[in-house]
């Protein structure tokens, strides 16, 4: 079943890259008591994700914060090493927290997986974005396959 507005996010463990190496991030603790703009991409370093999706949230970070977002997070079914390298190469550090969903646990738990096997990617998370307040989904924007419209930072700014 796909998560919907008003639902509480499931409790799973992401990984994030730190100066000490990969560290676990409990989702229930991470989303508690704050407003988070989270977006999912099919994969780090993939064309639309690297050229548009992540850069849009980096560029709009101050505007999102000004509208009440406490933190911006990006998730993908990639390992924390890849997510850390992507963060550095894109200049996301300090603006977008990279949450690696290496086994796809988050994508599966929210019912938003996609089959990327014809591209050699296996099961991945769909392209989507959410506004999450204290662990509860207040906005959910899921893209149609191949689209990049409703999960953008610009679209999300209009929802705040």
C-alpha cells in the first residue's frame, strides 16, 4: 500500500556518510519534532537526478527554510558511500542531508518502488517528494514514470 497524506512515516533505518564513515539514522527520530522536505530519486549520479532534482533543492534551500522547512533530505536506493560522494560533487553539504536507503527499505515501506531492471538498476525508489511534519506526511508528490514536474523544489515551494 502506498503512503498517503496524513500517514505517519514508517520507522526504518537509513544510513548517512559522516567524517567517521557511515552512520545509521533512525527515521522516527530523524523526523520527530521538525518539518522536513524529503525527496526521492531513482539513483545518485543519474541524469535527471544530478542535472535537475538535487540541484533544484540545493538552489532553493534558503527559500524552503524561509517557508518553515527545518531540514531538506534526499533519499535513494544507493549506499552511503555513493550518497556521500554525490553530496560532495553536487555541493549539497550543509543544504541537503543525504539518506541512503541501500536495501530499499524506505521505498518499500512507503510503497513507492520502481523496477529499473531494464536499465540494470534493479528495484529502486520512485521519483517523489514529501513534506513531513513531526513524522506525518502533509504533502505527497509522486511523479509519473519518466516525468519531473511535481517532485521539484519549485513545486514544493508552492505547497508551503
